[in-house]
C-alpha cells in the first residue's frame, strides 16, 4: 500500500479510538479527520467541502426541520393523551412500541423518544417500575421503525447517496420496508417475550434514575392581595383546599421549619410541595406569585415558557449549583422548583447542588428555548406553555409530512427537494418558529455528515478499498455470496459499535459494492446490509445513541 493508504488507516484508527472514548464530540472528531486528510494531500480542498453539499447532508437537515414541526406543533399530543390512559407498564411498553415504530419511519428518533419520555417516566413513577423496562424498548422501537424507510434514519440516506456515487441505482422511500417491517415485528415480539425480563424490574434507590416527574417543591411569595394574609397555615388548610402541603415559611432571613401555627403576612415566602397543576391553581386562587421569578426576572415583558428540564446523564452541571450552571444568563431561565426522586429539597432553590436525574421546573426565555433543547447538560422533558400547539398547526404539520412522503415516494421530486419544500411549508404555516429552523437543528449530526463523507473518497483514491476487498475475498470468497454478505454485515455492525452508524456507512458502502462487483452479483443487497447493520446496532450507546 502507498503511504497515503497507511496514513488513511492511521486516521481511521485514531478516529475510532476518539469515537469510542466519547471524550471528544463526534462532529469535532469528524472535522479533525477532514483537516488531516486535506493537510496530508489525500483529498483536495474541493473534495473536502463536497460533503456539505451532498444530497444526504441536505436531506437530513431538511428532515430534522420536518421532525421539529411534527414535535412542536403538538401533532403527537392526541396519541400521547390516549396512551396516558394505560396503567400497566407492560401494556404501555407494548402500546408505545407499536405507536413509535411506524412514526419513527418518518420522524427523527431522538425527537420522537423525547416527546414520549415524560409519559413513560410518569407511569414508571406511579407503578414503581424501573424506567429501563419502558425506555429501552421505546428507543429500540424508534430505531427499528427508522430502518423501514429511506428517510427514517440518516444512515439510510447516507447509504443511498453513496450507492449513487458508485453508479448504483438509488433506493425508493419504501424499498427498505419489507425487510424493515419483518425486523420491527420480530424485534418487538422479542422485547415483549424475552427482552423485558432481562431488564431491572424495580427502581434502585441508590441509582439516580429520572423516574419522578410531576411533584415539586417551590417557593411562593405572599402578595398584598393574598387571601391568606392574617390566617395561620393550619387554619388555611392548604392541603384540603388546594392539594399542596406547606414545608417551611421564610420571613426575611428567618426560616420557620414548623410553620403551621405562624400567621401569614405580606412578603412571606411559602415553601410548598405538590403537583405543579395544583401549585399553579393555589398560586392564582390564593394571590401568590413565584418567588424566584419576582426576585430574579428583570424583563417581565418578554415572552417566557414554563418547561421541565432533567439533568442528563454525564452532565457537566452535575454537582454544581443551579446558579453556577450558566443557564440563568444564557437562556434567561429561573428555576421555580426541583424534584429529586421523592426527596424534599429544603435549600434555597438556586443554591441546590444538582444531581443526574433531577427534574427542574423553570421559566425560560421563549427565544432561547431552541438553544436549550440542544444543550447536552439537560433534557427538555415537556413544555407547560401550549400556546404554539393548536389543532390547526398539528393538522398542517401532519399534512405537510404526508405530502413530502407521497411526493418523494412517487418520485415526482427528488427527496432533498421535497424535504426542503416541506420544511419551508412548515415554517410558513407556523408549525415551528422561523428562528427554530436554525436554532433547533442538530448541527452536530449535520457537521458530522459533511465532514465524514470525504473519508470515503480517501479510501477509494488511496487504493485502500481495493486492498480491503482483496483481503475479504481471500477469507470468504470461496464460500459464496451469502458468506460475503454476512461478512459485510458483521464488519459494519462491529464498526458501528466503535464509531457510530454514519462513519461506518461511509467506510463500508464502497467496500461492500466492490465485494459484490468482484463476485459478479448485485451490489444493492450488500448496500442494504450495510444500512441495516449500521441502523440496528444496539450493543453500545456509540452505535446508535437514541
């Protein structure tokens, strides 16, 4: 092999190590690979930039926008309300998989799972069930549904684009469906009959599981017009009348730990616990206001939304006080309440040290909400502001998505053009804010795709692809095409667990097509094997991080 081929191998091995370590962002690793290939002269600057104009990159970006429209228009809310009536965890798991799998064929998996996450967590909390028994099957169903269509996953789109680059016939929108549906049916059956018994049944109290959503401890300030002034807390009967329970009364710097006999005065701050709906009702009926908002929000004219945030696993804010996280000034956010696995947090809310799984109720600047969704430190569980979720916008979002699927499926327009037109239509009809199309985009994936595509060119240009094909044929060539197909599938699956699904597709599509060409068989099944292996690698979070 030439020195360029050896250099490409070294770059790939180093990238695999960085991808697997998860210590460096995947998009940064891809950009480092791209820079190394250009500096060493393995690919030209023009080829290095070609990935960002590739139709797969453009289509994935447009599909992100379409998924955002489905999510933010509230199109899935009727289904969520229907599923919320289910009380048994096993039945909810089955129902959610049956609902998520077909939707996942068209909607971005991460957005889909995030939409159903609060419902799953509430049921787990109510039944004292480990969230893993519901969340893992839910994530797997989204992945299995995604492989049923060409637009369901970015790796399918990438495989199709690379196949065209190798002069193969492209795939139709539903061409993966026969095999994908079989996979989904078998997978869901396995998860219900076998897989669910391999997952923990009950919540481990020692683990920071994010299973508690809905009950909060918050501070409410007594206003001059409050109906509580002059009453003792015991006489006010807050639990009986409002369904909230007083924990403390704060008067200036003084904290009263047993406040039931204290007479309530203007300016007092009540620390209460309860469901947020009841806390809101109590606040309005009793003439109170959110104490954190009254202290910290300076510009009350700006539009704000109330959201539930969960501290994400491996979050950089773990162990830090809310005031130190930076989201206060970055997103103009004010924490109103914190819930931690049933524990009553009696400290000043902004001074609480955060832990993985904490659920925060916060007021956030509406214009900054899209950026907050992309913050890896937190997971946005739900929004309390339903102003932007109307039946009309949900109808528009579903109609536009169906139009994109029909137009691209009938090949009336190329998929990238149909998806772009659909994204524009959703923006014009208000399915998402005009700023959201940029702020809510998952740029990490877009940059990864654009930067990783030239790696495939480097493998071809340096002769590395030819060398690897000859090595593979030397091992399985005498055993026929099926053995070669199995080798391609297993190698792709292994690479996916180490590098992620998109990089493995870039590495393997050209090799798979060359193997098929050398054996004088149709290359398209080999490309399908690469796409399916990349999209259904469940062994590690690196493989497919839904």
